C-alpha cells in the first residue's frame, strides 16, 4: 500500500491498558500517513467505544475532526 497516497487525515486510537494490541502499533500506524494522528485513551482497555471510555473516546474524535476540518476533502 502507498501510504503517501492517502491525503485525508487518519486517526488511530490506543487504549492505555490494552492487552490485545501491542502499544507501539497505533503510533506506528499513524506515522505512516502524512496527516496521521494517534490518540491515547487514558484508563481504557481495548474497548475504547464501550462503558466509561466511550465519552472520552468520542470527545477525542470530535476534537480531532474539528482540528482537521480543513484537510478533509469537500
């Protein structure tokens, strides 16, 4: 895959207490893209869209979208 060909923002999420996915995967994946961003979800296990982590995760996503609005294709 040609990661440089991806010209839209890419967001990866890393859960602080994830025991399934090695911690270096999310930032390394984000770094492959021109506009890649990795966000850590503090206090979460691998279920960043569940339970107490959901509001935090959605807040990070909303902030990321707002900060990258100009980079999204029209």
